[in-house]
C-alpha cells in the first residue's frame, strides 16, 4: 500500500489512540518511519486496507518495533476493544522497506510465515495434525495463540481431545535448522520436548507439551533450583561433539553489530547515552572481533526458556540457535538476563534475581575454573544486545531505560 490515503466517509473520524505515545530519531533512508507511530495515520491506513471495524476499538497498542537502520522497519500492533464488546484483540503489522511503500498485514496472514493461516484456523489445524502428527477422531482442533512475533515466528497450542501439542510456525527455511538443534539438545542432560511431526513447506513443527514450572517464575518466587542442576545439563550439551551437518556457528559479530547500529541510531541526541555507548563499544569491539566459537553450545541460554520439574530435572523448550558456539557465552547470556531482570523488574523481586545471579556466577566459575574478566566480557556483550529490548518493546520511557541499560553494560565491564 502507499502512504497517500484516499478520502473516505470515515476520514474525518477521530483517530483511535495509539499507545504508548512514542517517537524515535529520524532515519533518513526511511522517510516514512514516523507514520508508523502516528495514531491518525495508522487508523486511516488500517481502515483503508481492511475496512473499518463494526465497533471502533478503544485503542491500538504497539507490541514491537524492529528496525534495521537505513533498510527496514516493522511495527506490530494489537487492536483492543472494551471488555463488554466481547471482541478478541486483533494483531496486525506495518512493514517499511527502503524505497518501497508501507505494507500492512493482519494476523494470521504473514508474508514470511506461509503456514500460519492453516495452523491457526481450527479446521485446517486438525487437517494438519492428521497429516503430519497423528490421526484424530475429533472434528476440529482447539487453537490458542501463545506467542506471535510478526514476520518472525509464532507459537500455537493445538488440542485434539486430550492430546496437546505446541506448534512452532516459522519461515520454511528455518525448519531444518530447528530439527538439527533439537537433535543436539536431545543428546544433553536437559529434557527436550518430543518431536511430534513437521510440515516443511509450511514452516510448522509440532512438539509435545512438557509439564513443568517456568524457571523465571521460580526465581521470582525464591524457589529456583540449585545452579548445579542447570550446569549439569549445560556440561553434557557442551561435551556433545559438533556434527559437520549441524547449523552454522553462532554469529556473535553479526548480532553485536546489529545491536550497535540500532543503539547508535537511537542515542544520537542523548549526550549521556552516547558517552556510555562509546565507552562500552571501546571495550567490546576488540573482544567481539577476536571471539571464536569453541564447542557445541545453546547460544541463546536464559531462564525464560526453561521449565523445572518437581523431581529437579530441567527442560529446555527454546533451542533453535543450538550449534557451534561458546560455553562461556551461554553462562554470560544467562547471567545477563538475570542482571537485566533484577535491574528492570519490580523492587520486591530484584533481590531474588540478584542473589541467584551471584550464586550461579560463583558456581560456574568454581566448577569450570574460568577467568572472571572473560566471563564479564561475555555477560556485558549479552547485556549490550539486551539494550535493544528498550527499543523493540517500545515504552514512553524507552530512552531512559536505554540509558540505564548502557550504564549496566559499563558497570559489568568494570
């Protein structure tokens, strides 16, 4: 679609509030970027593309902002109605690519997730289960949306009778890497969900449901397992010999440079943040450029990706990055997420994350005999990447949170 909207019968109606009210620095290569945060523009564009809803929503929420400076921008939204209208929320996104008009799409249609519409609708979801998982006698499946990240992936829960599966919907070319990563994790000391089936052309993979309690929630409740139980599972993963047919090595340099570009774009008018950015990158640039993968690793290891069983076993439910990487980086990433949660979470729970961060860090250093500065570099580079969360998960105070995040990176570097 284009950014020039035709006049219609609804063109003079007031815009639906867009929350939070945010703005970001101008990207000269993406001149229409401000439109994606303009309530009037978004409401008019939505109505022109999909028609005005029978009942106006109470507001439109910005769910996520993904920006590759000078190249693309994606903002995903959730349209919400008052509770007494009994209408479910509606997800849609606006995608801007350099030198091309803005494109709108509405869930479950997603240009990079071709299997999502069939996996989402109950009738076609059952047909997919019958074809790729198991035959069921039920006439339809129940489908719940667990997570959706526009143009990236979705997680759905499929229920047919008593059977429950999690369907991961992704780009079709991501299916084989996910299956390879699952094979690696299944050889470790962690519990991995059972692979139930996959539809390669549609980009859908089904896994069995795993009973367990989310590790992040357990930390919040001061019921976290002993660090040794997690380290046991990691050590068996790291000891798994790399397979020549597995996924490409983890690209730390690429991930770091993307974060550096995004942060640099958004601190250009903030003297304090710019100073902290320069201080962090002066230390991290040489480390990242000299970093090399050394062993099999998870490569995105943190607390919200794990479940804890009553008997103490640990399950890993997200593992698509598993492959050649760096054991210290796995620990550094875990510590970075604990540090971030303790810094930006509620004051009541911050102490629990800080205490678990300390005990986990000490247990890892004692067990493996690593250098404290080497681990600090890895925690800092993972914190640096987490700083982009303040931009992606837009809030009115995003710039203050980004400033605090950069300060945390420098404190970790010492």
